[in-house]
C-alpha cells in the first residue's frame, strides 16, 4: 500500500521567498505573472488569449512529425484550437535529476485534465540542447542497495561554447551503472535500457531523448529539439523582433529586477548594461555576445543589429528569453517548471508582455522524496521525520544517539541537570543578599557546570552510537537516500536507481497517480 505525506516547501532548505509566495501566497507575486495557477479558470483564460496562426501550426506539426513520427498527440496538435502543456530540462547524463521525470509526468497529467475539461491539450517536452554549460550535464548521481551516493561522469571535451546537445559521449559509463544497480530487483532491466539509449559516440541530446522516450512511452509526450533547423526556422521571426526591440526590452528587464528587489525578492538572472538576450550559433559554437554601443561583441568581432536580424535562424535565446521563444513556437497554455524556473519567469513576464502580448499559466511541477518500505520503517523506529534529515547526516546521528542512551542514564542526566540548577539557584539567591558580585559569579558558574554536563551527556550518546554498528549503518543509509550530501533527493539522484528498485512500469504509474495538480506541497512517498 502506498503512503503519501505532504511537506510544505517552507520546511525545505533553500526555498526562495518568491517560490514560497508563488505556492502559498500568490497574491503577493501576482503582478509578476499573467495568471494564477491556483485558479482553475486561468487555463481557459490563457487558452482564449492564444492566437496561434494556422501556418505556424502546420509548420510545427511538420517539424515534429519528422522527429516524433505519427502519434495521436501529433494528430491532436494539428487541429486548430489544440494547446500545449510544455515542460523541459537540460539533457543531463542518464536523464539528469529525478525531477526531470516529475516535470514530464506533471505536464502529461495537466494536459489530460485540460482535455477532459474541454480544452484539447498535448504535453510537449522542450529539450534544452542549446545550453553550453557541459559541467551541468556530464554527470549523474546514483546509488546501490547501501543507499550511498555514487557519481558517474563522462569526459565531454566539446569546448566551452559548444551546445551540449550535440556533444558526443565517447565512453558512456553503462557498465559501471550496471554494477551499481545489480543489487536491485530490476537493476538489469534498467541498466539495459540505459545501455541501449547510450551507445558509444551518442550525443547528450540524442541519448537523453532516447531514454526519456522509453521511460515515458505511451503517455503522449512530444519532444522538441531547438537545435533542429525546422524549429530554428519557426522561431526566427521572434528572434529578429527581439533584436529590433532590444533597447526597450533591456530597460524593462532592468526595471523588473528593481521591482523584484523592492518587493523583497531577488532577480534570478542578473541583467546589466552589457547583457545580451541572444547568443550566436556558428558551426559548433554558441558564441556569447555583449551589448556594446548599439552593437553586439563576440570574442573575435562585432555584429550590427542588422547583421543579427539577417541571421535570426542562427540566434539562440538566453535563459530569460528562451521560454518566450519556446511559447512563440508552440501554442503553450501552461508551462511546468521548478522553483528556479518559476522565479526567473517573474523576470521573463516583461518579455512575454512586450513580444507575445500573452503569457502561459506557470505551474509548479510535482515534487517527491521516495522512500522504500524498509527506510520508512527505520525512520519511524528511530522517531525521525524527513525534515530531521535536512540538518545533515551528523545531525541524524546525534538524534539517533540520544535515543539509544539507556533510559536509566537519560533519567539520571535529567535529574542531575535539575538538581544542579536548583541548588545553584538557591546559592545564587542567598549570595544576592550578601554580595551581588558573588551572586553573579554563581550564575556564570552554573552555566559552565550545566554546559560541561551537557557535553558529558552528548559524549555518552556518541559512545552509545559507536557501540551500535547497525544504528550507524542505518543513519548513513537513511541520510544517503533522503538528503544525500545535503541535497533534496529529487535534485540530486537520477531516477534510474529508483526504477531499478521498484520497477519501471510500477514506479512510473505510481508517480503519475500521485501527481496532485491541486497540491502546492512536496510529497514524501513510501513505495
């Protein structure tokens, strides 16, 4: 039987004030977004604002048919009035963090609900192949039965400006992955799935897509690769317009950053005078541009605005512009994102307004911390809660250690604390009538005595833990699964070890069933 508990994002470390208000006090951030995601009527309003041209729809469907094949979702998308629920992610090794899958399932779930409500919708995954920070995608964290994190990485010498989607992986660590997952019931199945998706020489983009297509098969998800020529051609008119309006857009972004800071939030993406909204794709490079006296400077030369407008199909948007380009190319009614994405959408809103005259509903993805039955029982046995792990493994060990001290000793420490406190307080009171300085000294001495007593109590607990090897092992296993290296599980581990433990079909179905569109919280799910 599945068990699920909700955990407010305010209990999770490093949750930003903006995201917290987005989830729980939307009225405070409403002016930074076009629609309230917690209002069911927002989707119909966003769909009504869509004026998606028939010729663009035809071009989109043709482009997606070439890479997705014939599917029911594509047939539905071809019909006028059909909208898209979009999500996306960097093309990380072995599908990147587990939340990649949670994003996709949230988009599928929302598209299905909208269709049931009379708003025909298809889920679309935007592959972030244009990004050029290879250090963010060239590794993945997994774990074996001992639940200790293991990093897998690949050498990817594609150059600092090369879009990661096109970088080949010469030696994918599929054999090492197979070894790690071997102790799980479905480890061989998952390892083989990864091997098929990651043959030697495959690019990050192609492998990532192949693996997600396998994991999400049958759920109607369409994939878009912005490096495809047909997609670049589709987006070119908007990118040309961006260059044309660059000065005004830049001013509005700087003003929005000030508005966010004045409201007590922070600008997720720093914008300054030289910041360009676009990069230039040249060969295998995604060249960084800097605004400079009305021109755009790359390392080797400068470009005029007219030159860039003529090369609009070779322009690539920055983080703030990317969602706007995406939602120009697609008939997007809603975008499913994580906390950081939703934060920078508060900046992108000014670009949406100026360039598209509309903005989709921004929706927070489903979030999960997955526990197997054994770990859940250990958490209960030691009297812990998931937030207890947010203090790190040392904190968990200290908590367990205190619970392992024999009750008689615990009672003895409590009694000594009470006795010392009361005795010194009586002495301090009596000294007060004799000499105030001595009374103050007695008070300080009391604090020192109690501090030393607490140190002895702590050492007793640590010694008790040392003598209990099983408890030490349990603390490591629980911490390694729930909050590995002081990171939320979904942001750290690939989904693959969870699939190897629980089974691909079973876990994917379970996750889909537990995507609760109306729930603003993070879920702790016992599988």
